[in-house]
C-alpha cells in the first residue's frame, strides 16, 4: 500500500502527543523523589536509598507495559487498531490523573501504583509503528517515515521539557507543582483520544481467531529469539534501548548527586538535548536514508554514540558532562532509526504488525532491566551507570559489524 500524507498525519499526531505526555515526567520524578521539600520522602533517607526508590518508580511503568502492551496489540488484531487506541488512551489518561492525586496526598505508594497502572495502557506507540510500516512502500520510504517518528519524539521532548519545567517549578505553583504536570499529561492524552475518534481511519485486517494470553510478552520474546531473520536486529535494538534509556533516566539524578544542579538548570540541557535529537532525526530522514544503506547508517550512529557515552562517563564538570550528553543524543536517534528500519526490513509484509509488536515487548523489557540494574548499582554510585550505557551500545555496534559481514542487501 502506498503511503499518503492524509493517512500518516493522524498517526504522527498520536506519536507526538503521546510522547509529549510521557516525556513530561522525566524532569520531575528525580527532584520529586530526591528532594524532601516536595513532601514525598523522609529527610532521613540516604542518597542511595532515594536513588533506589527512584529506580523502583521508573521500573514499574515498563514492567506493566511489558505484560500489557502485547494484549493491547491483540485487541488491535482482533477488534481493529482504532478500538485498541481507545482502550489505551482512556487508561493512560486515568493513570496520569492518579499520579497527580498521589502528589496531592504525598503518597509514594500510590505514585508507584499510578505509574504501574499508566504503564499497563502504554501500548499505542507499537500500534502506530505497525500502521506506519504498513503504509510505507519500500526501504527508503520506510526509513524516512521511521525517522519522522524519531523526529517527532525530539520535537515533543523539547516541548515537554519546556512546559514541564515551567509547571513543575515550586516557585510558581508551590510544592504541588509536579501534580499539575501529570494533570496536563492526562488532558493531552484525552486530546489524543479525541483525534483518534474523529480523524483516525482504521484499515487494518482483523482476526477473530486469536486468544488473549497474559504472558504474551514472554511469548513475544521467545518468538523473537526463534525468528532467525530478525533476532540479531532485535538484539541491537534491545542494546540501544538499554544504553540510551539508562542515560536519559539517570541524567537528572547524576546531575543532582554529583554536581548539585537544580532541576531548572538540567531541564535546560534536556531541552538542548531535544534539539540535537531533532537535528539527528532530520539528518537521518532527509539525507542519510536517501543516500546510504541502512546497515551503514546504523554503524555510523552506534559508533559515535558509543564514543560520546564513554566520554560522558569520564567528565568531571557538569558542562562537559552535559555537552557529551547532547552530542550522544544526535547519534542516538540515528542508531534508533536504523535499528527500527532493519527490524522492519528483516520481516515480510505479512507480519509487520507482529514484528513491531515484538519491538514493543523488547523495549519494555529493556526498560525493566535498566531500572533493575540502576537499583542494584545505586547502593554504590550512579556514576558507573553511564559506563554501562556505553558498554551496551558498543555491543550493539559489534553485532552490526557481525551482521554486515553476512549481508549485502541492507
């Protein structure tokens, strides 16, 4: 099926607003759980105990997503993608509002529950990716469309960092300021629901013979391992997720612990990082995928990403540390775009929905492992996390070199 702008536009809007709502929380969870003035933690907690708690809060979201996202994918296959979007967006909006309530009542336990609940309904990006793959005619067009998605991730990230930092500033809205960020996330998710109901057209085939399986996430992982043509590319995407998610999640905590920076200051660097992500996405979409094979693009992205992360782990000042962070973001988006395109190209057109569902499970698993690793390492120091990030992306780079030797197509 040939792609057309009017079919892709609602999908791109869903991606933008969904990632905007998700990104809003990144620059508030760190201060919320590391600074006692917000009333969420006891002042007597040590820095390492606070980091362990933060790792737990970060981890429950992808844990729920790992088990629930494949079920949402089954809803899409059985009843259509539009109904799956509706289920997901209604649950997401409730999850955001529950998180806001947890801040008003100063309950870390309820915040943990609300993030778990929100993660259980965060499966619509996978549905978007499958729809975009269906509407892309060839390798170059699919690569450009996936690059557009990563570009939208950057645009929504920048917007979320600016809006989130403003709303979460206690000088303007008091100690309950972070709650208003979650309320905004819920409101935007409801906006997304309206877009789906009003302009999204569902052309996906439906299957009434599938059954729901609560352990579908584990089944997806098993099937991915058995899928010979794609498993190396899934491993590459998995390693990218481990490395980059660990970097982004723990940038604020490291900035607070090692450099005593305020949330407003590192939020500014988050915004700059978003602009570099956008720049990398634009370079991938408008230049790289039009001129080079996807495999070579991936080698370029992962090679320089690994170098940037290693340098990041060595920097002793906040400015140099953050400079390496934003440079890494430029190459990270290129590596991500190439990984997604390689996964899609490795499978036939008949299983694009299934293959992108696998990628959602793989990414969710990586998010859980990132939080688990961070939880275990937080008993010593968070500084070592960035060395681990570089190690993960270096392994991905090595796998790409290995795969390139046996391929002349991609």
